[in-house]
């Protein structure tokens, strides 16, 4: 039998989506999940509804931690042995055993990470991807498949339903809705406001007037939020850098501290002696070239340094860190400070975190990347979604910026729609198609000269790729852009040119790398 709608009742079209799956339909939807831990159970119910129709279901998650949550939710809903879990954490023997069970058809539901997008599920009725904006869904090896795109192809070729879910919304997901290929699955504004925490901002003007911010990097509002939150539960602190002190500057005049040999940025890893981040030379006797001061200050403080500062400010409260070196899965529902880098935030048991601080927002917003605003909003919403509905979130970022305003309104879909419109005007993906050709300068120019590009193709560059000083240049990159409708012709031309070069036996040093719609075009 089809499962009860459960949390899907909070979304206007949610129960109808489940009924369609349970009745053998092939609905396609872009699902903007409400904040909180309920998304895993809701995804499991969509898979269970598909199984109730006698068909198979496949869900792809960005990492083992999120896959484990859906695995637990599906087990609670269906019982043991009704689905397969395909993740690296399972180990090669168990993973292969599960894959064989799927291949034989004895298991018709699969939960897994990126490689699971190719799982041979029999009679597929639903393919689902969670958090399609996560970089883990994009394979860096040729032919560079992306989970969302592979599942779109499977939905069309195998005639099954499609679900792209996230607490945020990517530009590509917004395009699926705008084109009519998928329908939106969202909750009304009243439900969103009831579930989302309160968002408060601290901009440059407030920081300039705040004595606490000048002395300790954290504004008074952040200290108050932490103090109040610790009265009722754990508090999450998101820091966009890991480690101790990634970048240093003069304490008096804020001039960046640079190496005298190569002008690279000076660092103090693990609070040891100063070293250059480019050439690695030690700098035992640094002084500011502008004002002569010998005192340094961190310009962007890492997670471990932030944990130390908070530990000194709240000595009676335990402080834990979660980052690339050690990721926490869950923390208990009692007062504690959890300092985490983006993407490594643990889930708080019970109702969630009492409060959250999102520090150094400018560090994510000012990256030279087309997706900087979208990615910053995705990271912020992912962290804020772990905070209980009556909690408070403070983001240290300029409140006039569009991603910050979208966070305050809790409107990731509106932000994605506006980004999509801007990219259409500027000729950027996903509206236009773009290819990156990377290699040595002469090789890239020769490759482009020999490619029969479409007449409407526009070549941008080539330009040198950024590299570290003292190291060989990584080469150049050219971008080839075509308007909508010419993407297939561009791909065919580049494929033919690459095949011709390989047939001629081009030396490895002259090889070029081609990628369609690269995720980091700058």
C-alpha cells in the first residue's frame, strides 16, 4: 500500500505527487524542502510510494552522511532488506553484494552517492537527487557526468518520475521549472515562516560602529545570540575557512602581511612561525612595510581559531569542531558550541540548534566565481535549516546583497529565478551552452583552429590559468559559447576535433581537456 503523506502534507502539491507515483505515474518535480530534519523521511516516502506501484526507485545523495539519513528513514518505513545502500562507507565487499542484488532485481530501491546514478534498477519508476548544487554530484573525470543530468536522461529514456530536492534551489533546477519540464513542489509562505528560524544581518556599517566587533571579530549581536542560545541547546558557528589563521594582516593599518621574497601571503598554520603560502619560506622577523608595526591580526580566521576564541569567551561551555579532517555526524541536544566549515555541519539531536552564526559571509560572496552568490546562499540555508523554528540565525554579511536578502526572506527559488534571468541576458549557462578547452597555449589554439565550430559560436580567450608562484604555469583556457539550440552542434564539433587529434597521436604535452558547461567558469 502507498504510505501516508506524512510531511508531504505541508506542500500544496505534495500528496498529489505521492498519489501519482503510487498510481504508476511519472511526475517530474523540483522540490524546495522546508527547513528541519523532515526531508529524509519525505524522500523515503516518495520512494515507498513508487515501490507500492510495483516499480523501482533510485535516490542519489551528495555524501555518506546524508545517504545514511535516508537509509535510516527508508528502513523505518519499509523494514530491513527492502533497499540497497551504495556508498563508499559500506566497503567494497558489501557494496558489490548490494549492487548484484539490484542487478538481479531482488532489491528495487537504491540509496547511494554519486556512482549510484548508474545503478541498474529494474523497472525504474522514480529517480531522485538531493542537493543537486553540491559539488560532490559532479564527477571530475571524463566525460564529467553530473548526477542531475544523468538522472534527467534516465527519466526520459526509461519513462520514470524525476525529483530534484534541496532546501535551496540551483539555477539549473529553476530552468527545469521555467521550461515546463518539471513542476515546482513548494510550501506556502505561512508554512515557510513557521518552520524557518529568524534571520538577522550584521553589515559593514554596523561592524564599524561596534566596539566588540573591532576587538574580537564578532559583533555584539552575535555574542548576545550565542549567550541566549546556549541557555536552551547547542549553537552552530559556520566559518568559511578551516584551520587556524589562513590570512594575516597588520593589526594597526590592516595591510596584508606578505613575503619579502615573492610577495605571497604569510600564514601561521597551527599558530607556529610565519611562513609564505606560495614559496614556503619562513619569515621570522616580519614588520609592516606601511606603518612599521610588528603586530599581526587574522583577516580571515579559520574554524580552529574561532573555536579557541569562543572557548575563552564561554569557558564553561564545551566547544567542538567539525571540518574536513574530522566531520561530526550528530551532536547531543545540550548546550555546546559547534564550530564547522560549510558542508560539515552536524545535525543536532532533538529539535535542532538553538541558534547559529554565519561568519565572514564576504569570504564566500567575493569569490571570483559565477556561482558565488548561489553557493553562498545554499551553504547558509543548509546551516540555517538545522536551527529549530523558534531559533535565531545571525549572518555577518552586507544586508543589501541579493543572496543575503534571499536568506532573510527564505526565498531560494526567487533568487534562482533572478539569477537565471541574468544569465540569459549575459549568455551564461545553463541558458547558453559553454565549453572550456584547457591546455598549453599552442595546443589550445591549434585545437580551436581545427574544430568545425558552429557559425554562431563565440570564442573567449584563451587566457592564462591562475597558478601558484614558483610553479610551472598550468596552461591556458578558452571558453567557447553558443546560444540556446546549438549545444549539440558544439559538442559534436569538439568531439570530432578531439578524436582527430587522438588519431594523429598527439604527444601528452600537447593534450587538451574539453568540458561542456564547466562548473567553475569564474
